[in-house]
């Protein structure tokens, strides 16, 4: 567990250092956009399926 925590901490330090560069900021920005798009797609699909189930229960 100690090694896992050390690895996570090291990852945060490295990510912070990378984010200080122009290329790093662009990289993390693109990851952020893709993550938000994926999260929105999952939420939309969830809500669509929920609506389908409600229609089925109401019928």
C-alpha cells in the first residue's frame, strides 16, 4: 500500500511539472475535453435508457 501511495504522489508531481510547459498544458487540455465529452455521452445514454424504461413501465 505504501508503494501505491508513493506512486500516486510521484504521478501527481510529474503531472504538475508537465503541466508547467506549453505542450503539457495543451496535452492536459485535450484530455480534459475528451473526458468531458465521454462523460456527457455516458450521461446522455443513461438518461435516454432511463426514459425508455419509464415509457415501458407506463405502458
